[in-house]
C-alpha cells in the first residue's frame, strides 16, 4: 500500500504464507511453549518498563532495562528487540484507545497472546532471532543454542512462494509462530518489490451487501461503471447460521453430547470461512484484473469505524438508526479482510491503492456536488437532475476523492476529475460482471 509520494519508487507487495510443522516431539514442544511464554513475559516486562520510565523509543529503553531483562530471561539479545517491537505496538494502540475513551488509562495493556513475531536473521541482520531456510526455520535461543522447526511444504507453497524466494525475487519478513495442539503454526510474509506502473486513471470501490461497485475515471473519457455480484456471501452466512442453529437444537436435547457438538460446530464454522474466503479471493482477484487492464489506481471507501457506526443504536444526525437485523447482516460482511485481499492483489500489479473517508460519499452529487438525501436505491439530484443507482454514486465519489490522494507523480496527464464532469451523461447503468466462483485462487 502506498502511503505517500516518496514511497512510489518501490512499491512493495506482501503476502503471507501459512506453514505448519509436522507433529513435534515432546522436547521441542516443551521448548517452544517455554519460548512463547518467555516472549509474552518479555513483552509485558517491556510495557511495564516503558510506563515506569515514561519512555517510548526502543533505544532509550534499551539503556534502562536491557541489563535487567538479560539477567531475568537469558535469551539472545534480539529477543529483546522483537519483544520491544510488539510492546511498542501494543502501547501505541492502547494510547490511541485511551484517547478515544475506549480503554482505561489506569490499566496498562497486557500481552496475553501465545504468539511471537521474531526478528529476521539473514543477509542484512546477522544477529536476528529467526531464519527461514525453505523447508525449516531456525530459531536462535542463546549463543550456540538453536531450535529447528521443520515445515510441511506443499506444492502450493513451492509454486506461489518458494520458487521466487529461491531465485531471490521474494524476500522474507518477520516470522510469526504459535503453537496449536502438537504442531506449530508458522506465518511467513513474503515481500517482493514490484515495479510501479504509470496509472491512467482511478477506480473507486464501494462495498455493499449484495455487490461491490466500481467506477473508473480517466481523463477525457466517460466514467465506466462495473458491478460485481457478491450476493452469494450473505447467502452462505445465512445458510450456515441455520445449520449451526439446528445442530445446537438437536444436540441440546438429552443425552448431552458436548464433544460432538463442538466438533460439528467447528466443522461448519470452518466450512463457512473457507467458502467466504474463496469468494473474497475471487472477487478481489477480479478487481486486480480490472485495475491492471485499465491501468488505474484503486481507492477504497474508508471502512474505519464502520462496525462502530453500525453497532450504535443512537440515531445519526440526519438518518435513522439501522435496523437490528440490518446491523447484524452488515456486521457479518468481512470488509477488512476483503480490502486486505484486494489491496495486496492490486499492489502486486504495481498499482497504488488509497483509502479515503466514506463521509457523504453516497449523498453528494458527483456531477454538481450538491448534497442530497437519497431515499431508497435511486439517487436523484435536485439541482442538476442527475439520476443513478446509489451504489454507483458512492463509488464515483470515492474515485473522485481518491484522485486527490493518489501521489501526484502517478498522473501522467491532468487530473481526470475536471475533464469529465462537463461531458458526463446523466443516469447510467453499471456494466454487470458475473463472478465465477469455480475458479481457484
Ligand atoms: Zn447534481
């Protein structure tokens, strides 16, 4: 994701691979469990010291607390850095929550997760903690003392990540490790530098319950509208909800069968998740394809706080509160995941992505800018008579706003927004693209 103009030179695309280890031996499992515990303790130690000494930077904390940490935990020095990174992140988000009044400033955060993210040990950093060697990872505990975790490597891993990694096209980032049952979960982010491509326009994306709507703006061209159908997504949610309900009802009648119930429910959760993810992957892939074909930067309507907004029963300033079932339905749409998938798929094409605020996006007229209060699915402008689907208006406005945020040197020509306003046709229908779900990821 491109955040500012200086980053345009090297667009980086990151996608994470999940590996699992074969069942670990008792000794390794114990050792890994111990390290996970020590990591969490180190993070909490770090947080506590940061608050005690009122420091925020890693360098200054190193001065005050490193000796004590070393004598207490006896791990390689870079464990301190890895824990520090986690701690500073936790503190940062806690402070933010405090400012927003959602966390208690009296109660410092505690790191309870049983996962660790470890600094990489490789060409540039000879003293890191964790090294990725293709089919095994090596964790440095102390000088001369290592833990080796073998990985189960599938064909997918080889084709998608390892081949490029061996050729040096992809680089590995910080590795995240956790333990589940008798195996370890290993997440390895693979980064690759993508050559940025010049963009010819901008594409705004509006996410709705039944469809994902795109508007493509280019200088001196009519805006193009595309609607991707995702109505399968709520249908999947609904049917698996019913399924779970019926399991619950059947297994709740005596005799009690808790194990069976848990297993069955987990099975349907998993099935739902996999089906949903597949659709998200297919739709986001299609977006990346469209972006590549049209050579456009991609803009998402900001989804920050979207859940909070939908959760609140309080009436908004000019609208009604959302109905309960509507809130529930919208809350189940995995917005963040979808945006994440689409973002990295677009970034892989060397095209920039931006996020803009959703404010008034479906209410302002894209032609004349007048604020209207739309009712139902059609948007009607009282000033200029523009008439279109509401989703289309939202994606159009998102694209217009995005054009202002995309770094200026991406533009080869004039801003696309000014050119098209005058010649835009009134009232247009989006091109409806069927989404085929049978293709793989
Ligand atoms: Zn208007």
